[in-house]
């Protein structure tokens, strides 16, 4: 069963019982992504790493190592 089919079934059942309708699929995706980002930043700070720019810094280090190979 797809997400859309499950949503339609849940909506039908909610209307039959007079319950509030469930949120549509994808309604809270942006909020969940923001919460995940905030959680990862929080964990980085607890581990003693910078909260922002970690990926960019890793890419810069990799490019520098490639441009100046040791040995």
C-alpha cells in the first residue's frame, strides 16, 4: 500500500468516526529536516567540533591534500 492510499484510508476512517483528519503526507517534512539539522549541530558541539561548516572544511582539507601530495 502506498503512502497516498494509506492516507486516504486513514482519512476515510477518521471521517466515519468523527475524529480529526490526519495530516497529509509531506506536511511536516521541512520541520523534521530542520530538527534533524539542529540535532546534528547540537551533537557536534557536545563532541567538541564546530557546529557549522564541517562538510566544507572536510572538502577543503581533501582538496589541499590532493593538490600537495606528501612524499
